[in-house]
């Protein structure tokens, strides 16, 4: 659910540049493995400038997850996703995770934060729970329609299967980080084999 700037678009403002870099560091290293000093050095500014936009790292972390939640909602409601039949909606979701795998085997936001969840600030935890809940509910609906129409097959409830699929995708990205993309693609191929009628 990440977005790229369009060619010819205006350069991002300072607040967005800080958020973009912090998100990249979070996905590469984890939330607890970077500081405002890292951000300031990479952006060529004083830490005070970062504090001006995000008074605390808690504020910055919450802003990262809140932006990802907005991206999810926008992506989910795009006609090129919302109007697809269930099997193609599932493929659209796989494409998002494929993009992470292609970007030096980056983990997804949930995968990056889940291990550190107990150390995250409460507002950030709440945003992550909302993000994961909405993604799971969306996928459960896709799976329910797919099962009802015969486009998808699985045993059990759509909500349970949605949790399993998302957990498998997050885990596949973690495995790819340790090895390479090969096991990730093997795992996603297995999901296709099991789900696509």
C-alpha cells in the first residue's frame, strides 16, 4: 500500500521527507533501531527541525502507521481493486507483498512492528491494531465472496482464513529477508495453489 511520487510532481515538503525516511528506516531496521539523529544526518538538518514537525518519536511512529492506514483505505476503495472479482482482488493483495519482496526483501509494516509491539507507544499500537483489523476484514470479505461464487476454495471461516493468509504473507517476507526471494515466491505459489479454484 505504498505510493510513489508521480513524475513531474512537486518535491515533498520537509514533514513528508521526514515521514518517508522514517518509514523506510522502520521497514529496514525496526522502529527501535533508528533515532532522530539518524534522520537528521540523512536529511541534512538539525534534530530540532525534526522535533518541530514531530515533537516525539512516538508522534512520528504514530504518523507512519496512520499514513499506512490511509493508504490501505485508499487502495482498497480504488476501482482497479474494489471492482475486481475476488480472485483478482487476492492477486492485487499478493502484488503489494511482491513489491516488498522486490525491494531488497523489505518486510511489511505489520511484520516490522509486530516483534516490537510491546515496546511501541499506545497510540501507535492502536493504529497498528486498526490497520491490521481493517486489512483482515477486507480480505475476509474478499474470501467470503470468492468462496460463495466458487472462485476461491478453502476450509473454515473467511475470517480465520484471512488471518492465516496475512500471517503467511508477513512471515514469507521475513523468510525472504533471511534468504532471498525464492522461498517467498514458493510460499505465495502455495497460497495460490490452495486458494484459487
